[in-house]
C-alpha cells in the first residue's frame, strides 16, 4: 500500500497573491475615502447645529451659538454634553459615554453635567424606545430582544415564602390498596403525595408509581416495604429561590416538589407546587398596580350625634 505524499503549496507561481494584494489595496483606499467623507459630514452637521453655519471648516468653540445662549463659562461645554448624552442614549451605556468625553477633554469640571445629561438621556430612551439601534436589525428578523429593568419576582422570593406548610401526606405504614382508596379515588385532590415515616420523606407517590408498586408487590404490601431502596427524587430547600425551583420543576416535568429541611435528614417542611410559584407574580402585581389611600374621618356635628343617640 502506497501512501500519497503530503501536498505542499508552492507560493512562487501562485497567481492569487497579486489579486489578494490588489483587493487589500482597494479595501484600504475605499475605507479611507469613507472615513474622510464621514468626517466631513460630521464637520458639516456639527457646524450647522452648534455654530449656525453651513460649512465644512473647523470653527472655534468661542463662536458656538448654542454654548453662548446656555449658562456656563466655557462655550464648548454644551456641545460636549449634548454629544455625550446622544452617545449614551444611543448605545445604552451612559457611563461609557462619560468616560469617552472625559478622556477626550480631561475636564473634571464637566463630569457633573455629563453624568446628569447622559443618565437623563439614557432613561428617556429606555422608556420611549422599544428597541435599541444596536438590536433593531435583529428584531426585524423576528428575534425578540428585550431589556430587563426590574428583578424577576421569582428571584426575589424564597421557597419558604410561598410553600404550603400543611401538606397532605401518606403514612408509610399504610397499604397500597388503602392508599389507592383514600388518596387516589374519585375525590383525588393532588397529583402526587409525600410518603412519610416519622416525618422523614421516603418518596413522592403518584398514580403511575402506585400502579407500578401494586403490580410488583401486591395491594396488601405496605408503602414502606414497597418503597425500600427507592430514591426520594428531586426536592427543594426553603432557602432556594422560586426561580430555581421553577426551573427544576420544568426540567423534571413535575408539578409538585417536597421541601426538605436538608438532604441528609430529609424531614419534610412543606410542598411547593406550580400554583405556589404564581404567588410572587401576584404580589408584584399588587405592589405595582394597587394603590391604597387613607381617607380622613370628618368629625360629626352635635346635631347628628343627638339624632343617632335617639
């Protein structure tokens, strides 16, 4: 068996090198011309809006009509503030615009106007503009780019705030047949129930697992003997956030999770379900949309008091 020799590229007769060099030169010249045109346009509109002259020439800040009309000792302050505010609102980064402006001027006296203007401009653009110019083209393609201006209500609350403490549990000494009649009959209230032995969780029991235990051990076997060696499965702790538990429910495809004191003792504290995870959203709605106001009590006149006494 003969192996082919590795291919070695010979650059001497390669005719693509002149083409690559010509393409690089064309790109360089084009980008340079585009930069010159863009710079002239910036000069044109800067002179038009800030100096009141339609010209490409550079002008002194002393002739700035906008700076002369506004308060301040330096006429160049306000064009700097306006351009920084525009940059901060456009990019959505007000501090970056302030750093750029300060890096160009090194004027510490302009920091306070720069901070105030850029923060106000950023807040106005965030409230008025649904999309940023940085994500406008992405949004046109159908991808929803949103901004987070508040903390997720599920992130603000722990499981201990929303869980159901008086959970309905099944005694591990009960038989499979009795459990089917009591908890999984016609008046079944929940999809799954915790099985406890002296307050310690053995497992979560639903109808599918109950049918499996009935087929394997029979209806007269106790749940404790049937669930021996079975893992409790996914669980939650009271110090975890609701957002983390909601993700766990979605990943495992569950509707209820037992809340344990710690994974070692496995002592049940309560049950958290999908309906419990709606409570933070309801609290957030009450805080944001409901308004309560106290009305002052007017003193009763003596004539009305006498009439009521009669």
